[in-house]
C-alpha cells in the first residue's frame, strides 16, 4: 500500500505529470485526461451474450471515478467461431446491441468516453456455445492450458484451419459488430489484434503455416488485420473512432517476442499506422521495459516512432511514477490501467487527492474472474475487517 502524501512533493508532482491533460483523438473525440481503463475479460454477461445491470454498474464506476476513457472487455463478433469464453458479451444481434446502451449511457453521464473492444478468439476459444470446433489460421495446437478463471480446463483443442469462407465470415463479423457498437452509442471500437487471439494468430509465424495470401511473409500475415480495419472503417461513420491493440506476449505464451526484433516492430507499426485508425494500443507485462533484450526502446516507444496517431500504453502502470514516466519520456500519449483500475475504480480521483493506492488483490479474480466473485470477495473483506466473515452471516 502506498500513499502519495507520504512521498516528497516533487515525486507527487512527477507522478501527476501529464496524466490529467486532455487529449483529442484524430476524429475529434475529446478525452478529459490521459487515463484509460484497459480491456479486462469479466465473463459476467448472460448466457446469450447480453450485458447486464451489474456490468453497467461496473463500467459506470470507472467513469465516475475519473477515467477519461473506458475500453470494454473483449466482445465477440459473430455466432460462428468468435466467442472465446462462456458468459462473454457479444455484439452479434440487436438484443446484445440494445443491452449495451445502458452501459454506454451510464459512462457518458459521468463525462467518460467508452470504446467497445471487438475480439475473435480463434484457436484459443475455450467456451463457445455456437460451434463445437475451434478455428484458426492453421491446424496448430495452441501452447499452454485453458484458463481456469475463465471456466476452462486442460489443453486447448486442436483447431481447424480456416477456409476462405471462414475468413470472410470473420471479417464481416467485425464489420457488423462495429456497426452495432455505433448504433449502441459507443464512441468507437478497438480491434483486438493482440494477446494470441485470432488476428495475432495470423501474425505469428508458428501458428500461421498458410501458403496463401494470408501466410508466409510478415506483410501477408498482417493482411487479415488490415482487412478487418478496412471493413470496420467502411461499416461505420467517419467520426467513429477505430483503435487497434497490439502485443508480443499472448495469454497462452507470455514471453513470446517478434522474431525479427525492432525491424519487425517497425514493419508492423508502419503497416498499422498507414491504416485509417485513430490510436494504437500496445500492451506488455511492464510497459516501460525494453521490447527486445536488456536495452533499447519499449514497445510503446517503438510504436510512437512509427505511427502518426496517439499511442496508448498498457502494462503494470498502476504505479503513478511509471504511468507518469511514460508520459514524461514521451513514450506514450496516454496510458491504460488494468490491475490498478480493478483495485480502485476511482484511481484517477484518488491520485489527484493524494489518497491511498492499495496493491492488487488477486482474490478479485479467483476462482472465477467474474463480477459476482469480485463483489463477494470485497464483501468478505469488509466483514472480515469488521470482525466477522460474510460466510458466517
């Protein structure tokens, strides 16, 4: 636990530097500060993918707590192979679209902006009621184990290689989900091209063994991401924000690095930066660390060199000194928080007031990373601090 008031005044000022400056994105979307909520899977929707009243409370709390931008958890984009987890929310039909309107309105009521992250799980799907099989770029067994806190168990299934028709269906799913997001009142969408999900599977050489125009060279492996960006842009209004998330590490392969190092990073970011996007969201375990080796620029800094749009940095930035440092060094234009936001939905307000910032409690995500478990855990802690357990009541 740390208290900003316990630090020298100069350190507190450094921690604040730049974080509360407004930011205007390319298509005119104004953010009140440089603090965003990172997308975090909460598996708390209805079984048929509709956002709930509990989810509306959850997202509203971030806007009320002072975050300028809220990025939703990954939202599945079609009723074929996109869904990754049971109780994941979707944007695949009008009922799902309409359920998001309450969430959006509640965020807007507090002056926040909200972006829907669009996600296709591909070969990493571990809970999809729409199809019995998984699909990816190639029939390659994903590394690692399914995630228990998202209700998974055992190794990932062997995926089937996607056909041209499957790829077209996936691209159209992104486009139609983006259209529905706009209709629901979202300020924009973020295309999830990171963390080992479908678009990242196509980018990664060892999961993409294709010999067609989507495989082989780095440019070919980026083609699906480019196709999705273009389709999303065509399906939405000119003022609607489109962002992209990019990473090296994956949920099933945390230490993965792009094999071509900085040269690959430059090629990837230049390609993405040439598309009609409004920001690029990079994520690493610790955002400020060198992207390759022991020295050199971070992934966010590399992105900022090669894209003409604002760069959003994510990765262990719940420490104000690290978040402020990314801004002060001009390695990023704004930052997103995951664990810090989960710990304190009012993190920005606390930072400004010099109040306590507690360390992250992993009990908020265990045994299941849903909102019901988090609320139960918080309630038990409150009663425990008062001398009794909630389970005794």
